[in-house]
């Protein structure tokens, strides 16, 4: 399942009095996100008609009780507009409401599925024309670049079989494995060295990403029986 987050400025969260209701944009059309993807107007029409309103969670915690319910979810010219109410008496919901009011929670995020026919490849990433299933829209703590993660138990097995290029491989590492953009790029570059295909290998791999890669490899090594 893919997740795309928006910062508070993009979400445009508006609180309504003291009753725990708020509105905002869970997705904005026409922009290019940190994955290089663009969501086109009309992408959510089919899933909203077929599957209805998604669930509301905190930080995509789908195994927990929802923190509230979305009362209205619709597309307009700007994006996917949502109106929701936090559950009265729910301790976590009360905490979320206080955090929203204080500005310490600053984003919204959607969790959804794509089929291979739902998007077109572009120079930067994908042009998403349709979302097969909008599962949930969460209140999230972190903005897009640092908090977009994938629920590995929910990933379709067919997503891996669709990897046919280096860009697909990098995206799969980010979407399926939940690694950072820098680490994904470092892994792709290292794979080109280990499995050469006659393509030039860049020498500008980010040092921080390489350090992150080394820590991951060290953790894997510790788990290998000697």
C-alpha cells in the first residue's frame, strides 16, 4: 500500500470550535511530490464511488482503532478535500485534537493501492490518473519527505514483478521497503556495480546515504548465522 503525505501548509487544516471537527486537503492535484509523482484531477472518483469514504487513523496505524471518521471526502479543483470528526472520549483522539490545535501535528496522508494501468511514466516519476482503492487518510506527524512509508504486509506481490528498470527498482525500494530516497539511490548505484550492465555509475552518492546503507548491511550481517 502506498502512502503520500502532505505538510500542514499543503493540507490547509482548519479546526472548527471545540467539537473535534476539521477540514483540509489530503491530496493536492498537479504538483510533483517527493517521489516525483503527480496526481491528476479525477484520480479518486472511481474509488470514492465504488468503495466509499476511507478510514481515519493516526500515522497509518491501521491495526489500531480509528481516531475518528471522515464525514465527507470529495474532489474539487484543488485536490482531495476531507472533512472529519475526531471520536469524542477517545484518549488518543483527544491528544490528536490538542496537537492539531497547537500545531505540533502538521500533516495529512493518504494510503492507497495502484494497479499498473492507473498511471503513466514521466521523466520525473508517475502521472497518476486513477487510484484503484483509497483505503485510509491519516493525520500524520511528519511531512512528505521523511514520513512516506509502506505497510509491508499490505503490499501487493505483483508490485515487485513490475520492476523492469532502475527507476522501478528505486521506487520499489522506497514504496515496498520503506527506505529513504537517498538510501534507495545508493542501493541502486551499488547494484549497478555488483551487477554491471555497461552503464556508467555515478560517483556522487550521498555520504550520509552510504553510512545509512552500511548500518543496514551491518544489521543484516549480525543476523546471519556464522
